[in-house]
């Protein structure tokens, strides 16, 4: 939807506030089933719960184009129902990882699982513009293809995965049966636990930065640098590639430190969480400072001279002189980045748009670094649910992920309001940075991997 919202916004005349509301509708449904999904995964077969979720979100993906043609409210409803289906995924996967993967490999397995979401974002950002272009600028076929893909996944999932994860069954024997209803859960103990609230804060802030990135990155490149759908989507891929790498690296680092006893489990989680929170905050503050119109002229000049290769010689000077200039600048040409290639393909010249080119390259570098560091949180708070509870890991994760979905939904909508009324991306980045720093402090003070509920 982050890609489709650009042509759909032009087609239906949506403001940034409406675009934010469309993106947020998904998270509202996602919040509800995250909360209940953790309980369902603990009380019933996690395989069946996930299968049902895939059926629901795939079906409503197919219904997105006709609902958009009917109006905003039908589209909001369909997007929320799609979120209802997808909301069971993460809490259910917690049960699946807990049930199939030995303890000494769980951090890296969780990292691999989390990176699947990022890889999906990468593929959709790469494929969606191509599908839209191939269908004459229409988004309908994109939704139809993605909806069908969900049902094709089920064809493989059902026969290849056993009904019940064996390790989960063993844990239930050791720690007692799963709760038979939501009321049987020890909610008073959960809601008065400081570690739970530390996880809630960290997960909510993660939801803010993650959902804002996935919903608004193409729009950011489009509005700030004038890039079209294809170029915006391509540049939006790079941060997700970095995050997928950071997420998997985080799991391996965590397992290494814990298994080799380099650090305690708690110290490992806190270290990765602090780096994964403070690092993105620093990147966001630099990004706010370097937003178009915010970078001091002297600094802009130095950045331009540092990242911009010498301008090509004008055609009027003759072919021979051009050839000589190319030879002299060969080393610089070999160092051209992916960002520069996108700029060339979109017609942004080396001289007329040197300042915009430098700012774009700087922004992409910061976003890539930010998302790579954010991925380290997979070995931080995102693995702590399984440390503090055996029987209720999926319930705890589902509850904090519901908070993350709600916080992300609200901030995605707030971003649209901020852009409509202030046109300030710097304000958006500063608010997220403040949230990241707050979450880091909370986890350092209250976070632990000591068992809390079993």
C-alpha cells in the first residue's frame, strides 16, 4: 500500500491525511488480533491459527481494488479486515519458534523469522512499481497477485508442517496446560509487572518507527526529492535490505554471547536494545537536521563537493575533450553509488541538482544505517518475551505487538496531519528520535531476562 498509495492518491484525490488514514486502517485491525492471537496460539494449534490468518488477509487483499472504487469507508473496512487476518502472524510464530526450535538457537531463528517481513517489504517495493507499470499505471493487478500468492503459500504450508510442534507439547506438560479462555490468564500479574511494561514501551516505539517507514518512505522520497514511483520504491528498498541483515546479525550475536557466556542473557538483550534504539535516534536527528532547507549553506556546499563527481564536459566541447574528461574521472565513475544511478535515470543532473543529489545521498545513507541498527532489536526486547515466560510467550508478544500496532497506526496518521499542516519531515523525525531514546532508557532500567510468569 505504501507504493500503491501514490497513484491511488492521484486517482482519487487523497490528501496526506487521507493517505495516512488508509495506511492506519490496516493497523487498527492488526491491533485487535495481535491481542487475541497470542491467546489463540497458546490455547489452540498455532499452525491452524496461522493458516486461518493467511486465508483472511489474502481474501481481503483481493477485495482492496473494488473497495477503493466504492469509497474511503469501504476501503477502510477492507484494510482493517486485512489487518485482522495478519495480526495473528507474529504471536503465532512465537509459539511455532518455541515449539520447534531448541533454546540455544532461538535468537537467530527469531531474527530469521522477523527478517522475513523485511524481505517481503523488499520484494513488494521492487515488484509493485513493475506490476503497476505493466498494467498501465493501475494498482488493481498488484493486489490480485499478492492475494493469490497467499493462497499458493497455503498449498505448501499445510502438507509440509506437522499439526503440533513437539517442543511446545513438552513445555505444556512441564509447565501446565494452556489457559482455556482469556479470563484464565493472570492479567493482574502481567499488567503490574515492570518488565512487561518495559517490553510494551520498546515494542510500541518499534511499531512507530517501523510503520512510519513502511507507510511513508516512498512518499518522503517523492515529496522531498521529486522522485517518481519507480525511483521512490527502489530507494525505499535499501533500508529494508539493511534491516534484514541487521535483524539476522542480531540473532547470531545474541546466541553467540549467551551460549559462549560472553554476557548474561539480560546484558545481551540490553546491549542490543540500546544500540538498536540510540543508533536510530542519532540517525533520525541527523536526518531532521539535513532535511531540505535545514542544512546550513556552508555544510551543504561541503557535502556536495564531497559526494558529487566532477560534471561531465558539455557536448559542444567535442567528442575528444569529452573522452579525455571521462578518462580523468574514471576513478570517480567507478565509485558511483546506487543512489547516483537512480538520480541519473530520473533526470537529476550533476550541476543543476547537485545540492538535491547530495542531500538525497545523505538521507539514503542515514535511513539505511538507521534501519540496520533498528534490526538489532530482534536480539533485544523482541527475544525477551521467550526469556521471561515459557507458557505465555505468545500471549505476552501478542499483547505488546498489539500496543505496537496501535502506536504505529496512530503515528502514521499523525504523520499525515503533520505533513498537511506543517510540511515538516524534520518534526516527524525528531518525534520518533525522542521516542527511541525514551524506550532505550526504560529498557535499561526495567528490562530483564529473568523468568517472570512461569
